[in-house]
């Protein structure tokens, strides 16, 4: 009966997450974890889980416990993305030039984007002409073009990594790997 119930959960999970790549962490009574793992078909189920009744945990506690499990997953993905940038940096398929990256994001050409947190680049971008105007300070009608680039990358199926300046794969506050 438990396996049948878990198969229904697995089916419902697939309807909900569809093409997601996010890690899944089980939280529940520890003897149920291996039973669920037997029927699971979601490819990103984490090996570790949270044992015990999750109803007794606050959202903050649950988040903290989950983060300890998924943090290595995200660190590995970020390092693989940095390595990919370095691999393509001399080929023209990667760049840290904002005037090249913004239009590429708008046209769905970015596979991987790296941005520095708490940094803004004010200006305007016209997707019809790819014309870019950069400003040191915000002017009327401006938008944060780094935020715009990150949003466009995500909307077009790319991955965005927020990296500290010391771990940026290249100089500057923005870097990208292009699909083509």
C-alpha cells in the first residue's frame, strides 16, 4: 500500500515539476525514504534526506536542513559552469562584454550567465535594434540591465549563477557562455 501511495506521489510530482532540474529532498519518517526511492522516477532526487516528521519543523529549520543536503549539488553545478566558461573563453562562445551579452540574452542565446551580486548597470536596451545605452547613475527610463539580462536568460532556459567577484570566471561583473 505504501509503494502504491508513493507511485501516485511520484506521478503527481512529475506533473508538477515536468522539465525541472531542481534537486528533490525527501523529508519524512526515515524508514519510508528507501521505499520512496524504490518507486521514484525523478532524476534529481538527492541521496540524503531529512529524517523525522517535518510537521514538527519550522520553515526556517526545514530550509536549513535541506540546504546542507543540496549545497554541494549547487556548488558542483556552479564549478562545472565556471569550467565550461573557461573552456570556451578563447573561442568566441563566451564573453564578459556587456554589449555582447545583453542582446544575446534578449535573443535566447545564453546558456550560462554569471553575475556579481549587489551590482547594477543602469541603462536602456532596445530589443528591436539591439541598441544599448549605459549610464553610471540611474536616469529616467533606465532599468538595471544586469537584472534584465538575468531574467531573459532564465526565461529562455539558461542558467544564472550569482558569484562573488573573486570567483567570477573572468574580469567584470558579468560573463556568459553562448549557445551559438
